C-alpha cells in the first residue's frame, strides 16, 4: 500500500512540473513571427494614483492647428522636370519662413472673399484643392494633386450649382475629353487632348453657331451691341482670349475671306458688350 501511494505522489509531482514547463514555453514562445528580434519588455504596469482618471484614461488628443496662410509660403520650382510625352512639367515646392518643406493644410482667402484650401505634404500639394464661392458653401472648383502634379478629374461649377467643367489630368498635363457646359446645363464645347497636346473640338458637340454657315454682314448685325453672354450661347467659350478680344477658329463664313469658306472670327469687347466683329485667315 505504501509503494502504491509513493508512485501516485511521484506521478502527481511530475504532472505539476510538466504543466509548469508547458506554461512557461507558451508564455515565452508563442508571440508569433513579427519580424523583430527585440526582447520582451520588462516594464511593469503601475496603476494611476489620480482620482480623476481611473485606469489612466484615453491619451490626450493632439491640439488642432489652424490652416497656414498659403500666401505666406515660399514657393520654389523643382530643379528637374517630370517628362510627360514631350511635355516638361515642374513641381512647385512650398516652404515656411525657415528651410523646412511645409506639411499640413494651407488656405488662401482673396480680398473679395474667394476661399481655397490645399493639402500639402513635404512641400508638395498632395490631395484635393477646393475653392468656394464667397459667402456660400457652394464649391466653384475641385482638383486632385499627387506629389505636386495635377492628376485625375478636375471639376468646376456655375454659381447655381450646375457643372461648368470636367476634365482629366495625368502628371500635370491634360488628356482625354474636356467638357464645358452653360449655366442652363446645355453643352458649351468639348475639347480633346492627348498627353497635353490639344487635338481640337469634338465635331459632334460644338455650339450651334459653329455648325451654321454665315454671311459676314449677318454676323456683324446680329452680334454688335450684344453682351458677351450672347456670344457664349451662340459659339461657346472662345478658342483664345487676347486682351478684350474673343477669338474663334474655323467659323463658316462664305464672304469674309476671298476663295475661303472658313475664317478666324474676332469679337472685340468693351464693358462686356461687342463693339466689332472682324475676320482673318
């Protein structure tokens, strides 16, 4: 009987020892492969003695900083251009008054109330740029920057909230179809680009005035004295603006240029109204 009891005692002691060894292996060896060979921390937990913060509480949130004034940032062009096809596009870096590249939010407020907000990271615009109309929450413009260059969709809106412009950027140059609309929702014009190169207007989506064949005298009597909004309705946005002149290429005019059925038409504007209509090759 004594021999049996001694065997039971030794067996129980062995099981306790094995259980202790197994627990030790589990605690030390089951941390997973985290890719780091640092030893386990020996720091002990010390309860908080404060009566107002039982258990330590949540860490204090970082104080929010106000957006930096964009006008105060020093702007410097990058030394090397980014090549996009045959185009050279330079990044613009933004610095504070010291030497460090700025990181954070920056805003620009013009004297007449236009408001812009930028995201800047390590000196480069990186994220969305927003612009609002004065004294409203309506957006007027939105564009995305990636490491200082325009990338993705650009949008612009009329004051009534209708879309005015939509186009695509790739590494700082225009590409694809660019759409423009009047404030009533009708199409103004559609332009085509390939890697920054302008390919011309989309022939099926030009404004009504560019689809018609005109007499030079009719154009003059129709538009002289009219506000520029009437030109926009008839011919869309100008191909080029030079001073107070709006220039349209390839207008069908049968008697403006000898032996030529198309001409470059120039509207001269003063105080928002047409004062002259001229034609050149």
